[in-house]
C-alpha cells in the first residue's frame, strides 16, 4: 500500500489566501459603487466553497488520513469533498493537461458510475450543481496542489500501479 500525504502548509496557505479574497470582495461589495454586487456575491460563495474543501482536507491531514491511498484494490482519493474507491479494473488511464492544470483525471471505463444522481446533503448538492458545468465527475479528479508529491512523480507512480494491477488480473 502506498500512502500519499497531504501537504499541510499548502492547505493553510490556500485557506489564508481565500480569506484575503473574501475580505477584498467584501470591501468591493460594501464600499464601492462600481462593482456588480451579484458577481462579488457569487465569487464569495465560490471562495467559501474552497475554504470548506480546504478545511476538510486540513482535518483529514491532522487525523493522518492520506490524501491518496494506492493499493492492490485501487485508489482512494481524499482530495475531494467525497472519497470513493476506484478499482483498477474500472480505470482506463490517467489524463492531465485539461483546464485544471494541477489535477490528474482518473479516466474510468464508465464515468456514469461517478455522477451524482440524488441530492441529500451539501456535498451531493455541490457535486450536482458542478455537473452542469463539467462533463467529468468531481470524484475522479486528484488535486495535486495539496499533495506532498510532484505531479510528474505521481503520474508515473499511478501509471506503474495501473500497469502492475491490470497485468495481475
């Protein structure tokens, strides 16, 4: 089993930057007349969502839960709001170079298995709303920004693990 840990300093820096962004947007929202208030409000909601995600990641980091767990069964990705085991036999390959440049996409055989179908809490609501803006499920993105490993190293590790585990089956 391989454990890829969170990088606590990156999570904390991201949280601080988000709070600075909120402060700036609140200033624009309340003290200027030329800023469209709806846009500032929407951006604040987006930043609050990022803060929520980073606080979950920080909590997992403090509990010593790995950001990624790679074993013979598959990959469990804790860098998103929700974690789910993606089995090796469900993975086609790993993709990078999308608009999310600091992320790796786990390309599954059947992406529909990872789409949100019901809204029962905040996490499923965010995933459901996000599905209108993205064609790839959130569960399948690995957020490199918060990992204690570089993107090329992780991509190499994932590809080797996929090759080893698909050859065994």
